[in-house]
C-alpha cells in the first residue's frame, strides 16, 4: 500500500513538473517573439523591411543598419551616458541604502516601524507628481540639463526601496556571528564590511540589478531633465529614429538590440546570485 502511494506521488510529481515546464516554455516563447522579430528586422535592408507581405527571415543579412547606428549617429554617446548614469546610480544608492538598512536593522531606534513605513511611502509617490517641483529645483540650483541631475533623481527614488529590501536581508544575518567578530576586536563598521556584506551578497546583487534595469530603461526622468543632445541616454535617444517622415525601423531596432545587450550580460553573469537573492526574499516574505 505504501508502495502504491509512493508511485502515485512520483506520478503526480512528474505530471506537475511536465506541466510547469510546458507553461514556462510557452511563456519564454511568447517573450522571445518580439526580440526575435526585432533582431531579424534589424538585419534587413530598407527595401525588404517595407516589403508586403513581410518576411520573417531576411533573404540577405544586411548589417548596414548597425553601421549607421554605431558610426553615423549619436547612439554611442547615448550609450556612454546611460552606462555612466546607471553605474553611478547603482553604486551610490546601494552604498547609502546598505548603511541605512544596517543601521535600522541593528540599532535600537525609536519609532523604527514608523520610520520604515515612511521610507516605503516615499517610494510610492507617483513620479509624474514630482516632475514639476524637481524641474523648478533643478533650474534654480543650476543642475538642470546635467548628468548630476539624473544621478541625483534616480538615486533619491531608488534608495528608499533598496533600504527596505536590504533591511530584510541584514535581519537574516545571525547576530551571534557579528558578536563573535566584535569580541575578536572587530569594530561595528568592520564587522559590517567583512561579515554582513559577504553573507548578504545575493540580496545586494539582486537589489543592484533591479536598480540597474530601472535606470537603464527609464524614459520619463531622462526626457524631462535633459535636453542637451550630448547628455541624452539610450531610452530617449531611441526616439530620434522616429521622425516626421516615418519610423526608421531598421536603425531603430538595431539600436534596440544593442541596448538590451548590457542587461542580458549582467543577468547571465550574476544569474546565480540574483536567483538566490530572489528566493531568499520570497522565503522572508
């Protein structure tokens, strides 16, 4: 009888696994279709792009669109600006949020719960509601139309959420390990850098990746606070291929394909830590 139950359990497990994989494969297929279509279109010439009925696979692979994007436009400038702003924002917001989250996690602070609630509330304010005040402040302080303005705004918007997320990871680090390190002569700050941060790497990496994706893909802030062509980011620069004479599909999709490469590389390189961080966050939740 027990053997029958065991067999039934294995059958159920195998069926549920098959169904799970089928659903995941269907989801992946649906998500890949736009990327595949964009890649194929970027490798077509203008004549084939405008052909009707349209073709899926290009008859001749044409890299002219990529050449125009990389060497005959300002795309490389947009790309460099996005990399610079994203790296600075991820670094600054993670450093600030990390120290703030650790302080809230370890120190006895009055009204700690109310403070965390207030921090969470600041990240829930709609971005559109803050554009005009931020625009006025940027103009009056002289930082409007600068990369510093973008880094400042992105950092201020992402730090509260990062603080909330990282606090959960720091709470899971056993206090006994920190106490043992401090007994051996480590200061509180050294304990944080040498003990807590290495043990919280999955959470820090996953939080940093989410911030990088947010900043890299954001259009509203970059479009609102930067008008100088040399300071635009890729999310805004892509719209330069949508002109009054029509959409330059080949060049637009070539630029899009290049734009998504850094994010794909980041997720591939940091996949394990990102999954571990998300799994740990799900368990905490």
